[in-house]
């Protein structure tokens, strides 16, 4: 089963610990540091739309893009609760990004970029994001660090709620530079439980190569940062943020 096909409809219930408000606060602190006040935002790999909805509630005009139709179905339903302008959701892979209009800010959160496991596709994603930003626009994203992904090897994780039970098993392949997750998902269906299995993979990118690829895509300023900190990442940082700015002519 493809990634997030079964997990999509249980995702929010199993990830209630994700602090989307803190993520948005950090995004805005980076923008403040850069002296930027964008009004239009691309939420790249938006998933079930939790961050997209928060952005819309704060008055941003939001475009949400994701590869999974199932995740976008959840996002669309979630956005129906909004008063005022709702996000526009588009189903497409990020390396084939095509938007109806440029944006002033692009965000890609929750290590979504690690899920693009071909470095050539990441470089193409950077080029396409650059092309869809207005002059002076900002691209802000995070990754799971290579240090973290290697440390997950052999680990088992459990997420559960009243209607879902999910077991993640991680294995890092040094030859492929990939962390594989085998995910067993049990979902309640009336009086019975139904089991499904998904395999996910994340590529272990380095700060140095991502910085170089952003510069090659045309960005004039690239700032790697620690996990929700405005300072450079530490050697044992588990999550690394990047802010890249498209220079004005």
C-alpha cells in the first residue's frame, strides 16, 4: 500500500502531539527576523491541512499542495469549518510543482522533504519553489537530520487512540542512505479491527548539500537553523530548519 493511503484518515488522531501553533509561531519569528510580511503562502506537502487552516485563520491566502489525494480529502473537509477565504488544495508531487500564481512564502514542514528520496527530485523541487516565489520571497522548511535518522535504526514506536493502533518499525540502510519505516495500522470498523501495512522511507540529507542545492536553484541567502531556534544547528540536532530568500532584482 502506498504511503498515507490507509494512514490518512487516522493521521490527525495519531499525531495530536504535533504542535502546529508552535511551528507557525516559529515561521513568523523567522519572517520577522528577515523583515518580511507575506500575505500569500504555499503550504507544500500540506497533508491533512492542519497548518494550512491555521495560516488561513491568521489571514494568509493559502495554497496547499500534497501528493496524497486521501490526505487532501481530509484537508478539504477540515477547511470547510473556516469562515472567510479557504485554502485552495492541489494534488501534485512537489518536484512537479505548478501553481496558478506566485506566492510570497513557501513552507514545507514536518520533514516532508525527507520523503523525497531522490536527490535529483529535491533539486528540482528547489528550482520550482524558487520559480513560484515573488522577488524577495521566502522558502522555509525543515528536515529530520541525518544524525536523527541513523539513530532511529532498530527503534519501534507506538501511536494509539480509541479507533486506531499504529506500530512503526525503523531500519536505516547505510548503502541507500534511507531510513525505512514499516507501519502496521489497525483501525476499528464497528466491532472488528482491520489491519493494513504501509512502508515509508526518508532520505538522510546533509545541511551542506541542501544549502548548496538551494544556492544553485538561485536563492541568494540560505540560513540553516536549529529546531525552532534562530541560531545555527548543533552537530547532534535532530530537526534542522532552513530559510532561503529569493533576492529582489
